[in-house]
């Protein structure tokens, strides 16, 4: 990649670090960089733009926090993979979402079992604690990269037939419709930021205590029955959640 194009205005009203940030961000987003490309070093940026190391480090921190670059100890700074925007207005399966993006979806089954509903799950599904549920755990990947973990509870009385499916290769959503005659038509969900446990971090190949976006969702049938309680743990470095709001 050739030298980054742009000039700083020394006597302008905009601070140098803000000007440099705008130049570097513009070059990353519009300059033809590819994910994984090596970014110029701090000394190279200092030399090209005639600024201090403090200024360059401040700008690199801003770019890193925005998810535009990734700094790897001992290797350098690289252009980050673009984050995946996840809409909040429609129930969409992971497989459908990845295929829509042109990626190859993969699923690894972590567990599949029948368990009594824990008190918090029972409360969200409007049943008594201890009612039997189907409990599934799945690691979701795209093009071989781990992206999210899904932990699902489904009321056993409505969908016992789901246990016969192979949900590494089959769609659980499609299985609900075809095997159980159930279609999920709406959901309520909460979103919070959490830190990755050691177990989740190992599965997602990220450092322990990395940020995760956790979605807690209750899904309803077309008859208005809450049937699914779902936790989704998205990698914070790979996902952005968005919603369109009316005025």
C-alpha cells in the first residue's frame, strides 16, 4: 500500500489528532485496504505527518476502539475485519443471515439434552420451575471463524420431536415448523454488554474478559405462546447491533 494521502493544517482550529484521525479513518474505509493488511507503524506515521508519538498513539487508540484496526503484540497493526450489523427488527436464523451476507455458515453442537426448567427460565416462559425443556448449546461460525454462542431452552411439551434433529446441519427454526408445527412470529429481547468467561472465550477464540453482546430473548408462537428462551453471546469485536427508529 502506498503512503496515506492527506495533509494536516498546522494553524487551523481543528486539533492535529482529530485531523489525523479523519485522514486515517478515511483512508481505511475508502482507500482500498483489505482486512488483514498491515498498517503503517507509529514511526512511519510520525515521519509522514510530522507529529509526535503521543498524537499518533492517541489516534491509533481511537481507530482501535472503533474496530477499524487491530494491534497485535510483536506483530504490528492490521486492518480489522468489518463488523457484522445485526438488525433488531426481525427474527432471523443465523444460517439465513450468513447466507444473505455471502458467508458459509457452520454450527458446532455443544450440548443437546432434556433438563428441568431453572426458575429464571420458567418465569420467562410462564411455566412452573422444573417443567421439562429441551436445552441446546450451539457455537455459530462463518467461513470457519467463531462468531457467537446460542443457548436455547424450548418447552418440551410442544416440541419433543426436535430431539431427533441434527442441528449442525439442519435449521432448528425449520425443524420447529416441520416437525412440531410451530412458527415463531414475534419476540421480546434485552441486550446488555458482558465480559467473556473463560469457557466462552475459548470457544470464540478471544481473550478472557473480552466484551460480548448478550441478547436474552423470549420467542412466541403465532398463537402468542412463549415457547423459547434464548441467550445469544456475540463477539463484541465482530458485531454491531442496529435498529431503525421512526421520528
